[in-house]
C-alpha cells in the first residue's frame, strides 16, 4: 500500500527531477504580460472559452485561427472572444473560486473543500495547506484531486520562469506518478516568497487547467494567511496582515476548548484588505451548554417523543419555515409527530418537496456542528433571518465533514431571551 509519507516523497521526487524543453523567450515575455487574459477554465470549471496559454514543454499556440478556405493574401480576422469575469484585476471563471498563498492565486471548482484531509491524505477534492494537519497515521490514497500550498520543498530542474507582471513564477511540466491511483502532478513556485503550489489529480486536464489559472493577486487584495497553532496567535497574525477578525465559538463537547476549526471565508480565499474574517473556535464549556440542551431537546423530540428532556422557558407556539420564509405555526409538543414537521411545497431551492426539518433533527447529533453565529459550510447559501425573529439568538445546526454542498443542509433554531424556541427553519443550497 502507498502510505502518506511515501506518496509525499514520490510527489517531491517527481517534480524535483523534471526537465523541460526551452520555450521561445519572446513568446514567454509576451504571454507573461498578458497572464490575466491567457486562461479560460472549461469542463468542471464552467463553460468558459479556453485561450491558448504557454504549456511548458509543448508548442505555443496562436491566438488567431485561420480558416481553411481563406485566401492566402487576406489577413486573418481574430475570432470574437468572450472575456472571463474580471473584478479589479481578479479573474474568476464561473463555477470556481480563487484561493492562494502569498502573491499568487489559482481557480478551483467552487464546491472543493479546504483541508478535507485526514493525516495529510485528501479525503475529497480539496485545497490543502501544508502544516495544518498531522501525518502520524495511515490513510489509504483516494481517487481525488487536490491543490497543495506550502513552502518550496526542492529546486525545480529545468523549470520555466514566467513573468506575471507583479511577480515571477517558475512552472514545471506535468508528469505522472505511479501508485494505487496513478495521478498527474504539476508545480508552480514563487521563489521570492518561498511559496509552492502542487496540483495532483488522476485527470491530467484538471491539473493543467488549475496551473493555467495562476495569476498575481493585485494591489488591495490578499490571500487569507494560514493560521498559527492557537486562535489567539492566528487572530494577531490576521490583524497584522490588515484584516478584521471576529471569533465565533462552536460547541464541541468532545473536543478541548480553543481549537481553531475553520475560518469564514475559508483559508486562502482572496479578499480585499480590511475584510472581516470569522475564526470558528471549539468551545466545550458550560457557556454554550443551554444552546446544546435546546438542540438535544429537538433531537430527542424526534427520536424519543415520549421522553423529551425539559428545557428552560415556556413551550410557546413555534413558527416553521423554509430559508427566510415563515410558513406556518405549530405548538412545540405537537412536533413529536413527524407529520407535523412536513411543509408541502412542490419545490424549494431546486429540490422537490415535501420538506421537513424534523427529518434532519432525527439524524445523529455527533455528525452535527452547532453554532450561535453563522454556518461552517456553503456560506453563500446562508438565508437571511426570518422576519420577526431577527432579535432572537439563531442557532445553526448543519452536517459536519461533508464533501459537497449537495450534501449540505441547515436547521436554524430561533431562541428568545427566556430560552423559548420561537421558530425553526430548514435551509438548503440550490444545486
């Protein structure tokens, strides 16, 4: 079996010994200056026109196509191109998100996770920041794609230097590495900042498209830095980098308090300087115990309706909703009947009805994340507060360790100051 350490050694030795042919110098300079226009991601990255780029070790393709029946004496007419979405110099093709480290960024599919790893081994398509996980156990290799950010591990032999205008990078050719799942790997480095981007996938085209999307982060923007070991040190580092930091406690009864779980936006996201970043930190003390009791009450109401635990506050009517829309009112004791949870709608956010938050509350609570502010996954799908409940505490229950937003759901529980449950709403991300 291919261990994590052996796989990492194979990756590093493969890219370290790369040799490539020289590309035309004039073309490299011209392409480097036009880097923001040279990439269009296709297939899993959205239907965007693919502009010819410098493929190291291969021929340089002309931007202008000549038709076969065109007279030789007639000058060719450039085809009409649809430019990619550009905002303040950042190119983000549809269906992707930008993620980076130091002065550069690449585009990855929007549904890729961040640090979806175990013992350093990717469990799903993900962006990985080296040094944020442990390698002290064995996990079998999986057929997934990943982008690894970290410090430069070795010199690139025969790599080509490309000028991005604001920074110079070196790029290797793409090679194949054998193992349980033979995969392709390519690498980009920024020697001036000691940054390395390693892309691996069983699909060579995914590797090439991600490498082709590399771009310099323009002035006024930055990649959210990789955290230090403690949330306090991480918050200080982010503030020094020019970000506003907010700490959000996440109830984790089986985890020590003070563990940095994630950030919103995720690590490596490209944001304007001065943006607010939320650091989600584990909390196992009694400060969030009442919130946990409320969630536990709802779970036992669904799984053991005859013996629900008691919580503080009167049992007032509860409003059931979808997203930010109130639908109808039920009395809490009646919700021990699964049918009382049903909301009969033909569709909601692209899904077919009927819908039930009770079905989600009946799942295993050990697979949940419960937060008092915001959600941990698929943040772009967060619904606004339901009208009339914006003054309440909004507890968000969502599944943990999902690999795609198609698996995500959230149940928002609105609790007033007395501890009463005012409303419960189901939320889904539109596929």
